[in-house]
C-alpha cells in the first residue's frame, strides 16, 4: 500500500514538473542557479526579474564578487526539495554540483543545464555566449564578450614583465598549466612558477620548494575569516614571510579566481599593477 | 658484562641512533640539497634559500620530531609504571585526543592568538582532565580491561568534540582539519612552535624523571611502596602533571600521534631488566628515534602529499597492540 502510494506520488511529481516546463524557444521566465559560478554568470547576463534564486554562496563576500547584487534574490542551498517548490523554468547547475540533486530534478521533469568548471579564458568567453542563449539575452552576452575581449586586448597590449610569480593558496596548493589561475597569470604578463616547474593542474607545492625557487613575486595570503586555520598557517611561517616579504608578496582576493566570469580579468589587472610597482621599486 | 655497563651501552647506542636520524632528518626534504651544502646552510647567516630551508623549515621539524618522540616514549614508560598497566599510553588512554581538544579550542576561538602560551596550556588542561578521568575509572589496580574501556570512551568523546569545535569555526578550512588533530603531522612547523612547546615539554620531562625512584619501589605494590616512605600524593601529582605538560605541549603543535608510547617501552623493557628508573631514559631516546624515523618515512614515501605521521606510527603500532592484547587476554576475562 505504502509502496503504491509512494510511486503514485512520484508519478504526480513527474507530471507536475513536466507540466511546468515551457517550450525551449521562449526565454525562461523563472531561472534558478545552484552553483556559485553559474550564479555570478547568470546575474551578469539575466534580464531584470528573470533570475529567481541563486545559491547562498553567491551572497557570501568571501566566495562571490557579486555578493551585494545577490541580496535581492532568494538564496537556495541546492536541495532538490526547495528548488522543486520554486517551480523554475530552468535550473542552472555546475557539473560539480551534487549529482544526486541534479539527477532527481531531471527525473522530476525540470530542465537542468550544467556548466563545467572553467580552465581557460576561452572557456569564459564560450560560457558567456552559452548563458546568453539559455536566458534568451544574446545581445547582453554579446556586449559582455566584446568588453571581455577589449579588456583582454588591453592587458596583452602592455609589454609582459617576465617576472616569475608563485601562486600559493591555502594548504600549500599552487596552480600549474591547464588551470584558470595559470591563464590569469599569463594574461597579466607574468610567468607562473607552477607551470615553469612542470606542474599540471592544482597541486601541492611544499614550502621548501617555494623557498628554493626564489620567485620574484608571491601571490598568497588569502582571506581573513576572523579565525585561524592550519590551512592558512603557512602564510605566517618565517620562511614564507622571508620569500613573500619586502614588496614581493601580493595578497590575493581569491573571489576573482574562484570562478571563470568576465570579472576574472580583474585578478589579472591587479597582478599586472603589482608587477609594475615591483619593477618600479628596483 | 655487568647489568649496569649493559644499560650504559644501551643508552649510548640509542643516543647515537637519535643523533644519526636527526642528521638524516635534516637532509630529507623535497628540495634537493647536497650533504655539505645542507650543513653549511644550517650555520650560514646569509638568509639565502638554502639557509632558510635548513634553519626555518628542516631544523624546527627535526627538533620537534625528536622532542615529541621523547615525550611520547617517556610518558608511555611512566604511565605503564605508574598505573602498573602494560597497555597504558597517552594515545590509547585518550590523553592525546583530549590535549588536541584543548589545543583546538584555544586555537580556533582565537584565544591562542591573543595569548600565545594559551595554546600549550589549554592542551595541558585537556590532558590533565583525561588523565584524571582514566585514573578515576581504572584506578591503580592494573586491570587491563577497564583502562582500555576508559581510554576508548575518553578518546572518542574528545575526538567528537574536536570535530564539533572545528565545524563551528567561521573559517571554512577549519572543518577539514580534524585529520591533523587525530593523526598528527610535523609539516611546515616553525621555530615559533619549538619555542612555544619545548619549554613546557622540558618541565614535563623533569617531573616524569623525578618518578624514576618511586616507580622502582612501586613495582612491589602500592602498600609496600607507602611503607617504604614513598609519598603517593607526590607520585600522583608528578605522573598526572608531568604527562599532561609534556603530552599537552607536544600535541598542541603536532596533533595526536599514537602508539609511540606503547611500542617503545615494550621493546626496551627486556633490555633494561624491567626497572622503571632505567626504562624512562631509554624510552625517551627510543621514542625520539622512532618518531624521527617515522617523520623521515612520510617525507620519502609521499614527498608532496603531507602524509600524516600518525599513519606510519599506527601501521607499526596497531599490529603490535593486537599482539599485546593477545598476550594479555587471559587477564582480560
């Protein structure tokens, strides 16, 4: 009996979800995003009122550049139940979002579009265009792409400084080739130590190796959460301070690096400005 | 060869092994350094990369490995003598886990940032509570079963509370750091950690060393010891606070490292003729050698992965522990 009623309920849910879906030709009127990166991209591209809800991380200034803009929107925690109740026409998720939630939403008949994490500047460009198509706002996406291209061209126009930059994240991680962070460093005209050392992807860089490499600039430090964690303890290590001290250290605002959006170029601009300052000092 | 000469020979050999492993530890690391360059870097004052690596990264690591290993070996031997229990050890009794809890509370609430000595002292407080609880539950009867049960209860409770404290931290990284506090690591420790913990550890060692004579007498039983003029109140104070101070300070900077205090005294006991006063210095040296070797192993096996040192000590220690339980199982039932 219980089993039968449950399958009936599930059937009803599937039917309800199916009825809510609209033909793809018309732009979705009620969009829910459940990943901090798609949140920011959608906020930039969507028409006023089109975006109904973003993830709660989008309103966290430690994670999202557009935390202030997210305040007027409903915040979700990426749970299938709450998203079902919002009755969205379109759900946007990251491929790293909880798989179970995405599968469940699809079974309930919702249209779910997934975005893979970004590994290059070309990916950012492609994602803006795709978001514009999904939200039915290609003109806005086109304008963002044009601006992105212009910003990138402006960065590339200034001569590369050729200084060696070491990226040093919490828990002693660094980024090698094939990562967004590497692309950002390259765009800023600096050389990425991780790539020069032959690393691919995001890997651990022991403090010893960082000291031994003698980089000209070190970008690290990260955000102060008000309470310490061992992950960030290396930034207070005397050896780290010796390498990253005396004008060579750059305190990074990791929010610009976290997601690939048009705003990511701000990180490259800041790096380039630091490199110019460091070069002027010498 | 007299027993006394044999003991001196043993101490000499152990000290030599510790010295060799200390040197080897200084030579181990991901950055390639030549043998002579490395030791030149240790004494150079040019603040170049090699000097920084040797003086600020490898030297504190080697000092801490030796000091923490000595702490664990010494406190294991002292606890086994004091509780007259072959399975007494700071890790198994939950003393390390409780010290971790104290350190985590001090560190992640920001108390340790405002008052640096608060870190080892909070760990010490956590350790004192654990020793007192275990002692109250198991007493000095030498019953193996009750002491293990008390240790299991104390360590799982302290572990759960540590996890809770980390989860409640506003720092998103903190929640993932339970692994460090439960398994321990010496990765990227600095001289700051040495200055913070070593003095407190030395105070603890001095208190445990003062137990040497009373523990010898205590092997005859508590009543006999009292009739021979041993002040049991003083013995209790030295054992509880000596263990808590040394293990607390060690755990505050390196996390809870298990099994060292169990293995070392058992391996060395037959070699010193089962006399606690001789077992204490031998176990301190043996513990230092074991932890230095384990710390070298984690860096050779997986150089860039920050493998936890407690993994290595558990790989050696857990089978040893099972073998001990097997041996003592007649007294368990």
